[in-house]
C-alpha cells in the first residue's frame, strides 16, 4: 500500500519498447521499493521483453518471466496472463502461442495474489485460458 493508504498499488512491467519506463526486473524492483508499491507481472510483456533488440545480445532469449519471479518474489501481487508470438502483445489465449506456461506451473500453483486473464478472442479464448491455467495448477495440487 502507498504510505497512508490501505490500497495496494502495483506497477506492471511494460518494457515492450526501447523507450519503456522500466527495463529488467531489477529496475522494476528498485522503482517499486522506492515508492512503496507492489508489482504486477505481465507474462506476455516479460516474454516479449526477452527478445527486444535493445537488450544486450547475450541476454536475448533469457527466461525473463522466471527472472521477474525470482527478483520480485513476494512483492508480486497480481499477474496478467495471456500468450503471444514472442514479438507482439497479442493477448492470445494462454493455450495458444509460444509462452511455455507449463514451466511456471509450480509458481502459479502457490501464487497468493490475483490473476487477470488479459485475453482477446471472446468467450472461447477466456474459457480455454481458464481451463488451461487450472489444468496446470491441478496437476500439482
């Protein structure tokens, strides 16, 4: 929560473009700690960020979703889940695209915050995403 408020405020990772406000998990952590905020981790944004041309070549393709999880830890209070092609923020259903959600099943099954399905494609995409995420979590339950 912000100082003097009981309402938690989270900042989302938005490093999709070279002029993005925050790049890399460490920068997001510094900013949110400085202003007493929490974090919203957008899996799609993190996946796209990992391939951006402005990243150091040796860091391209790094698992930034996992790095955000590791660096931000319990300060992540909200997730935005969708899928994409690795380049564009398409808001595809979680079961369509290139993000390997299975890799994060352990994390999702123990996550204590809220999850927002940020998917386009109507009721079918929402239904498939709910089924997909719940199937990942139920495997571990």
